[in-house]
């Protein structure tokens, strides 16, 4: 029986969410520097296809020339890019999750095509891979692998976007048990205008009960009573297909039930975890392209007698973009490496165990989605500003990045919902005892009451950043303890507090990932006798840690200010200031060093 494999780097199994209370080492983590030769070959294949075939077809794609889009999908399938997640017995390549993410990152050079591709290979195909019967898989997966069929995923409705369990679409089983009849309407369905196979969610009566629960079905285009509404005209990703689906007494065979009646929520939520970390990978690819375009423009655009890349405020923007991408790579691939490692040795047909192990990293998947989507927004905004007036003109690439980036904060559950998942998952895991956060919070509170504690004496180029990380973890535990003590079981209703706590948690995970990645690179290069070559990764980690600590401290102030008043507030703010105390970094010099490297190399190259 086939089993899933992990990246070659041996990793220590680290439970999901434990980064707040476990200090990982560089050797515990998977980063881009751990890519195998096969990983790099896959990356180059996807990148070459995106740059040489997809980007030149941008005008046709943006004009919704779906014949061109289908042709590109078929060409991608011939390279194996559409089948990395499909089992070999059904025509796929069945690669590890890192390989799948590498494809997602490197294909993401044209926003509209990237959305079409991602919807097809991820949420359009994975429900069938994980939940389909052997007959369903044999019927559809080979066609999805070759691009003969395009997949789509229909969960959202006008009244139930992120609130998926509030769906109004209904499915009724016929008296003889041979067909289901579906009625309802789905909204904002990616690939709707071009897809051949749809995973559609509807409420259905659970046998033996009076309960209607979310259930998934496979519906082919052309099914009786099934129709597709007009194309939506969107702010960005204009070349992708987005339409409503209308189900008016839509009849499908009972054999098209996907999974079990009433278990559709499991399909929806587990697929979304994959979609979230894959979205993180795709925005990395888009952000790299945007930054490279900005570097090229800044080197050739002259103002006041010199190239604008020589101006400090342009250098700041270039450096911030590179810092975000560096940290994003560390965050994204560390998460995917943990998932791959957790899946090592699991039989490929053991769907329940695969899902359980992926779900253990739900908080990391949500962090990747939120953090990376907002990082790309920052990059897109800086790139428009660097291009200035030309950044607002369609003939130049900056404005498309600006429009296309915005949807990512809505896709795969809004960032607001995902922030609630991050902090809610952590608090729930703490209260249930699954994650020993409560003892860690109590230990910190005892330490705080005992007075100042000397910082650990560290060595190395990132010693100060490890001290910042330790302080950020303590601040996050402190803020979580203050909020829990104040609101108790009502904390989940305090969304502003929960979101601020989520931001702190996300920053701790991202800061740690960036620092550990830089330390790994510095150590490897130093071992090879050229330590100076490690300077830029170390600078990037320092720069990120400095900004991240500011974010953590500001969020902690927000939480403490909401949860206390009077003398209690003054006492807690004194504790906060003590925990947050650190020497500031010279971020101007750090940014100048990063920008000089970018200008010299002409692209993001770490």
C-alpha cells in the first residue's frame, strides 16, 4: 500500500500551535534551502511555463478568452503541473505537499490564470481525491489530471460566505433512493463559466433523523436543472471566471453524493486548510514578480539626475518588500514541511488520518493565509508607488498587481474569519488541555510577580533577535492571560481582542520562522568558509524582527487597555513595558543594505 512521504530533511514532530511554548531550532524546520533537486526542477518547470507561456497570453486571459485559458491548462497538464495531488492510479503524480506548493508559487505570475489554475487543482480536485468513491475517482480524476475536465468548488451563497453552515441550498433524496434533487443558488463560484465538474454543497436530511446538515455532491455541467449565471465583472482577477450557479430542480444520480450525508462540513473545512497554505504560496510567487518588476523600473527610471533606486524612500519600499517575501517563504514552507512530516508513513487511502493530521496545523494554515495575503497587499501598494504615475496605468504591470492582490484577503475565508480561527483555536486548545498554554501562562504570571529576570546570554549574529522573539512570546502569553482572566468564556465574543491576539500569535510564528531560517543559512555558509555571504538573510531577519516586535507590543497594549482600568491597568502596563523592553535596531541602515543587494542582483535572490 502506498504511503505519503515527507521532505528529505529529518524533522522533529512539533504539534500544531505549539510554537508559542516550544523553542524550535533551525534543524526542526523545513525552509526553501531544503528543497531537493527534484523540488528545484519542479519549480523551474512551473516558472518557465508561467513566464514563457502564461504571461505572454495575459491580454487574451484578461479578455476572458476561455479557449486560451483551456489551452494553457491542457499544456500545464502535459507538464504534470495539474496532477501533483492526484494519486498515480488515477493518472496523477501524487507528490508531497511541498511540491504542490512549489507549483502553486511558481505558476502565480498572472493573477487571473493563477486563480483558475488553483481553483482547479486544489479545491476543485481535492474533495474528490479525499472523499470520492473508487468509482467516482476512476470516472473523474483522470480527466481532471489531463485538463479534459476543469473543476470548481461551490460553497458560498449570497447569505452564507464564510458562514458556510448557513447554506440555503437544499438536496432531497427521491423516494426510491436513486436521485437527489437540488434547489438553490451559489454565488461567486470561481471557474463556474468554464468548469465541467462542480463540488456543490447543500443541506440534506440525515437518514434516521430530522436534521438537515451540509452535504457535498458532484454535479456535471449539463445536468438537468443546472445552469450558470452571467459572469461577474470584478475589480481584479478579471480574466478568471466568476459566476453564480442556479439549481432549479437539478437532478443528479444518488451515486454523485460525495462522502457521507451530513458530513459536508468536514470536506469544506479540511479542503480550506489546504487552500489556505496554497494561497500563501501563490502570493509569494506574485509578490516576487512584482518586486522584480519594481527593481527593474527603479534602476532605469531617472529623476533629479539619478536613478530613483538611489533615493532612500524608494530603498525603504524595496527593502520592505524583500523582507516580507523572505519572512513569507520561511513561514509558508515551514508550515508545509510540518504537514508533510506529519503525513509521512500514512497510507494514501487513509483519508480520515490524513485529514486529522492536516487539521492539527489549522492555526498555522490560517496564519499563512492572513499574513501572506496582507504581505502581498503591502508589496503591491509599494510597487504602485515606485512606478508612480505609470503605476496607475494599465500598460504597466503595477496596477494589475494592485487590483489582483485584494481578493486574497477574502478568498479561503476572510482574513477576519481566519483571525478568529487563529486565536479561537489556540484558546480552545489551551482550555481543553490539548495544548499546555494555561500552565505556560501561569508560569509567566508567576515570573512577572517575582520581578525582573535576567535575559538569556546568547551568542551569534541574531542573538538580539532571539531575545526579541522570547519577549514577543512572553507578551503574547501575557496578553492571552489578561484577556482570558477578564472575559473568561465570553472571550470569543470580543472580536477586536481576539483579532489583536491573533496578530500577536501570527507575528511570533513568522518572526521565529524568519530568524530560524536566517540562522540556518548563516550557519551553512559559515561552515563553507564564506560567512559574509550570509549577511543579507541575517539583515532581513533583523529588519523583520524589529517591525514584528512593534506590532506585537502595539497589539498587547490594545488588549490590556480593553481588559483593565485604573490601578490594574497601570500595573499591567508596567508589566507590558518591562516585557517589551529592548534596544531599537537601526532600520535605516538595514533597509539600505537590503536595497543595495536587490539593486546589485537586479531581482529578489536570497
